[in-house]
C-alpha cells in the first residue's frame, strides 16, 4: 500500500505542478481575480479548498513538534495548496522505514 501511495501521490503531485505552472504561464491569477472572484462557484470552491487545507494543517500541528516546521508547512500549504499538502504526505511516506506501515502518529 505504501508503494502504491508513493507512486500515485507522486504522479498527482507532478500533474498539479504541471497544471499550476502551465496555467500561470497562460493566464495571470492576479489579472483574472476580479472576474474569478465574481463567480459564486469559484468562491465556494476556494472556501471548500481552504477548509480542507485547514483540516490537513490541524493534523500536521498534531504530528509535528517543531514550531519552525509548523510555520513552514503553514506557508507551503496555504500558498501552494495541494502541491504543498501532497508534498508533505510524500515526505512522510518516503521517511517510513522498510516494512513500516501507515500509522496515526
């Protein structure tokens, strides 16, 4: 299961980086913000997304002991979104010892 998650999340991470970079090269979020912010579903999607990131970040606060790490990941999660959260999960998966399974803490 761990190997599958590493491969799957790695692919999703690369896809998200590709989507964000290619979209950024094609269209500036800062130029489009007034239009995008006027779309009700866009606002709902952003609220939903950041609520999800907040829940994931609360889990990180529980797991991590270093204040510096907590602050660093807060910036990465809220600035990079799924790129940051998937990155955190990948780091956790790759830090597992051979034969070690998934665990809550």
